[in-house]
């Protein structure tokens, strides 16, 4: 496992954190959309208080390390690698706590099959090795969303839920799949959900213990964390080359294992 300093350097070099690929314009557009309560950016969550654009920007500066100055409207934006590492460690501690229970029920899901799946798969294997029951509800359930025509289905790979579109796993922000999965489980709810995008938002909204990964342009999950609906959110670029996530994943797995 890399040292903290080595991991920080890797996060910056790979642009998982530091000067990330997500533009300032894109971030501010999403913060404005969330402040206007656009459901797409709320990721299945509802909020207890009114979050203005300035509120969202201030939160994202605190939680993710984006530039705090509202006058910075174009060009480069950032994620603080120190915040990423701190949140990784908090996530690992929360996962370890869940795995110390007797036969915990854990559910994994990702809306980023070309990126974050590389993190979810090793964590799912670890949970299984530790005696967890990995839940796979609603496999094959299909629905049609507002942004696509033909139905998409819930499929699992290595016990990680994703959306399938005619044989291809696809990117999604939708909360509907997780909402359906939890409805199918009923009272037999997960002890922990490890997810991102709408999968995480819907679980947190339902009151299920949830930890999540989120990019700087996905402020909804950070607001959910601020309001206590999500336990931990790790800020990171959620769509770099999958192999770049290996050191980050090793830190998670190592810290969980040492805590058990």
C-alpha cells in the first residue's frame, strides 16, 4: 500500500484529485441546477433545508476542495487530495464497522461501470470474504427513463449492480433502480449500501446506511452527507482510467482488513 504522501501524489498525477478534468463551468452549472431542485441533480434525495447556489458552492469547497471564490467561473477546478484521502479512511472505517456484525447484508451498485466498477469489485470480494451476505435484488428488472427510449435492466457483475442496455453496462444518475431494489427487499434491508450517483442517493433517502463516491459535479450526494442522509462521501474524479483507482482501492481494502 502506498504511503499517504505517495497516494496524494498519485491522485494528483492521475487527476483523480488535484486539477481534475471536470471544468469549472460544468461544476457551477450543476450547483445551480441542484439549487433549482432539478431532480436529475438531486440523485434521488430530498433536502431538509433550502440550498442556494452560494450554499452549494460553499459546501463543495469545504467537502471536496473546489475553488471557493464564486467569481471564478471558467477554466480549471480542483478536488483537494487531502479531503479525498480523509474521506477514504472514513469510508473504510464505516465499512469495517458494518462487516463486524454477524452476517451483515451489504449492497453494491455503481453508475460508472467504466470507472468506479474497478473500486466496487474488490470491495465486494472483501465483504464476501468477511462473511457478508451480498444482496442482488431485482436482477433483470427493466424500466424506461426520460433520457433513453428502450428499457434498461438491472444486471450484476461480481455482485455489483449496474444498468444494462442491450448487453452493455451504461452510465446512469437514476435513482429508480435502487428505489425498486429496496422496495423488493422490503423489511430485509441492507445493513450498508456502497454506491454512487442515484444508487447512493436513493439508498440514503430511504434511511439505509450508505457510503458513496462522488465527483465535484455531483453535489447532491455531498448535500445528502451534510444533512445526515449519507454517512461518508469520497470526493474524486469518477471516470478516469480504471487502473488508476488501484492504489486508492488498496488503501480502502487494507484499512478495512486491519480494522477487523
